[in-house]
C-alpha cells in the first residue's frame, strides 16, 4: 500500500463506522463509505482503489457549461408554465462507469427451416364424367443444418454502482452514450461544485459483468440467424476496463413556497425529468374542462345517440361511440385536478456515434 493512502478509521469519538482516505497526490483527507471499492479525491480528482493504488487512464464524459444547463432548466420550466420558479440548487453528480473494450469471435450451429413447393398428381372427373389427372402444388417444410461465424468488437459499458437513487437516473441510463469520453480534467469540473460518486464495483467485477452481457448478446445474434439454435460458442477477449465518470445534473427550484426537483444529462444538456407543480387555478380549470367533456359525451352518446338509434337510424351507433370516447378523454383532465404536481420528461436523443461496434459475418 502506498504510504499515506488507503482506508483509515476516524477517531473513536466520531462514528465508529466512518472511514477516511488520504490522497497521495494532494494530501487531502476525505470521507468514504465501507462499500466503496474505487474512490475519487474531491480536492484534486485523483482516483484510487481500496489498496491505495491509482486508477490508470481515468476518463470522463464532458459536461455542458453550468450556464447552459441552467438555461435549459429555465426553458423547461417556461414550457411547463412554471417560469416563476427560482432555482435554489444546481450541481453535477459524476456517476462512475467501467468501459470494457472487447473482441469476440462466435461460432454457432443450429437448424434452419424453409419451405419448398412440390407437386402431386390428383385424379378427378370432369363435367362429362371423364377421368382426368392434374398436378396440384403444395408446400413442404424443409429442415437443414446451418452453422456460421461472426466477429464483434466494441466497448461494453458497466455502471460501477450497485445502488443508485438519483432523481432521473433511469432516464439518464437509457440515454447514456460513452463513446465520446476524454481524459479526466479536474479543472473542468471543480467550478461546478461537482460531487464524484465512488464505485461499488471494481475492475474485475465489471469484466465479469461485461463478459456475461457480451456472451448473451452474441447468443441473441446467433439465434436470429437460425430457426432453432443448438449451440453457440464465443471466444471473448476483454481488455482492462477504462474508469469513467459521467455527469448527471440535479436541480431544485422553489415555486410558491415548495421545493421541486429536476435532472439533466450533462453531456447533452437535455432535461431528463422534472416535477411540475399544478396551481389551484390550473387544477380547477382541468376539472371544469373534464366535467364539460364528460357531460357532453353523456348527452351525445347516452341520450342523443340512443334516441337516434331508437328512431331506426344506424348513425346512433356512431354517436354512442363518440360519446364513450369523450367520456374516456375527460378522465385525463379530471384526474389532473386531484394531483398537486406532474412529472414531465424530455425526449432523449443520443449523440452521433464516433465509432460503432463491428460485426463481421
């Protein structure tokens, strides 16, 4: 273990479960959790494993400027009629990932089915009672062995956390794109009051996770090439994973005395998710609109449509259907009247890929 680094218990007067770590680069002492397997110094950005060894080739996904992030949040509030909301907290959390480069060669064997047209001769009698024959086509299912090989290379992204409770993280994970990573630059993040989230998954476990996912993906590709997959063997070569921090921005804003949350993806600046307050006036308006649509639907469908139907006009069925649709539509307005807030999400767009995973048949 490097001198001065590694886990160290705090004094007995403090929490007996608390741990600290001393950074070999800047000498700072910072708190860590017993579950942390890779930690990042919040004072200089250097990352270490539990034995105090520096993590090589630490990378990051660059973030948009804090002013652009703030402007996107304010635009989001404006579009959702909450522009008077005041942002009281804005910070970036850098989530840890392992990017595992790989090469894989897969050989598969299975059965492929196809149909062929064949003919048979049938005997029949014509209108005059004469016996005749003709050829009638029919299809037959044919089974044949199928095997092949394909090559795939790329990078598998593995989150280095076992527990995540950040607001909007589910949307962040779906749209995450780690092809545009670059060398870690602490000067580029310290001005944002960013917090580095430590890893609960080390390099070895990330490779195990990546191996299983790559193998399953290869099997899925092979299964798509045959009707029934019998065997699939993959030779997977994993390189040492790259440790990456990806920015997830969190914001809190105050609206009419209450605090609401929002989140944004740092690399694109897109607002991922946000709590939108509903004023009393807006809820009452939705209630009135909903009830108006519902009663209109009742009048059109249950009364007018029924009267037209009794009179023998089939257009009554159309009126009844229209009435039922309007009553169903009223539900979307009336239910909002009983909510204090909504949750809105933006459409997630991934950046253009620099380099695609390769698959060669």
